[in-house]
């Protein structure tokens, strides 16, 4: 048995604390499977006709945390469901949180959001002991006033330029805003330099695709689309009627003369490039671009969470090497841990102060503070 608890079914903010308890049978099942660190997959979704898989909010948290905070995407009645997973934290996140085109690749709910997905229910039917791994859903009511007002359109365009998805809450938007005003201008300058050299190359060959729009509209055209400035042929290689397949075969010598008669003029346009090269401007520009690209990669490495994943992955690897994760040492089978996580038939007090001192982690306190200062945006 898994049971979820919230402080109040009428929500007053865009996020809410959720705690849980499990039965001894569930713990025995996990111990039988020798699961070292069971995870809880929490899914929040709107009820009824408002349900849309794109509006789901999911979170994977360790069972031992005892409490977490979840966010809402839609006003009205929302349902909170949960699944206990035997996978490792990394595998559980890869399975349940991976998205493709805005949709989670793994379904937790059925097509109308009324019940658990058929594959989860089928697993329960095949294994009677596994029936304890699905929680009974709870419903909460979320007023529209809980959500943060949308930022102005012009700022959203700039702040979200390098991101595919919209920010989920005000904190996420503030982090993007810091990046947009402190780092992004240098990146856009580097990209503008690349586009300038593409435009210069297009000028040197007399490209018919030459256009300033790629340089003047940096938020509309990326580097890939800006490569169009080099295509379309050259004005120094003439287009003739004889080029059409339906035309009669031309006199080859006279055709080549007419076709390439302007080609000798092309090197004259290379004079600006020779001057830039002579004064080492290209070398300096290339160094600036390389520095900005390196800075961009470092920022992405830390902002994307890759650095955190590498750090905790290394910690886990070291723990395994030194035998800290022995299969005989299951934390949830210790008497003191069972006393905190096993259901006793009473409703739990959902607050940090109600948790044992060792469970009041810095991360949980951070999420508590975040729930008060970071209102989510409506989906």
C-alpha cells in the first residue's frame, strides 16, 4: 500500500507539499528484489476534459525523503498519483521524465487521465505482491490566482531564445533572465561575427543569396539558416538560356565565354579580405569567437545540470567501489527507518517541522522556500 498526503485539498499557491507512507508488505517486496534506493514517481495532472498529457507535471524523488513539493500546470481540479519504482534514480528519471516533442515517452496514466496506464495495471495483475506499488490518487483544487502572470512578449522572446520549452516557474525564468542579460549578449555577438564572415564570403563570391536579413534579425535566423547567404549561385557566373534542358546544344566555346566572362572580376572584391588579413583582424576575430564559444559551453555544462549529474555519479561510483552499497544493507529495513515510513492508519502532518531532524535536508528547505517565492506559470 502507498498512501499520499497533502496539507490541504484546496491549494493556495502554485505548488504544494506532498508526503507519503507505505505498508510493510511494500517494503518486504522491495527487500525481496534487493532494491537499494527505491524511487517514487509522482504525477500531477488536470482532471476531466482539461486533461492533456502535455500538461502533466512529474517528479522522481527517493522514497526515503518522506516529503517533496510538486507544482501545478492548470487551474481547477488536479489529481496527484504516484508509483513506487524499483529502478535506480538515474534509470527512473530516464524512464519517466524523458520527453519527445513535449510528451513524456513513458505513459503513467491512460489516454483520458482517469486511471493508471494499462502497462502499469497489467504488471500489477501479473504479480499480486506488486499491487502495493500504485498509490490511490488524491484530488486538489487549484485556483487560477495561484499562477504567475506572464512576462511581456518582447522579453520572453529574448529570454527564451536558446530554450525549446517555456520556463515552468518564476525561478526558472529568473535564471534564464540572468543568462539572457549577462551571457547571451556575448553569444549573440559571436554569432553575429560568424554571420558577418558568412556575409563577407557571400560578397566575395557574388552570391545571389546575399541578404542583410540574416545579420539584422538575429532572433529569427540562426547559423544554419544564415548559410543560405552562400547559396543561389554567383552573379559572376551568368545564367543563360542555353542552361535550360529544352534549349538546343550550344557552341561550347562561345557558351563558356558567355558563361564565365565576368569571372575575372571576382578577385577584385577580395581586396577587403586581403586588407583584413594583412592587419590580423581575422586572427583576432577568430580568437574572440573561440573564447565566447568556450564560455558558452562552460555555462551550458553547469546550467543544464550536467555538472551535478557528473558529481553525484562520481560519488555513487566511489561508494560502490568501497562497498557502501552492500546488498545486505537496506536502509528501509532498519527499525528506525520503518517507524518513519510505514503507515500507521493516521493522517500525516505535511510540514517540514513534522519531519525527523535528519530528514529536514537543505534541499527540502530550499524547495520549501522556492514554493513561497516561485509561482509556476500556467500551461
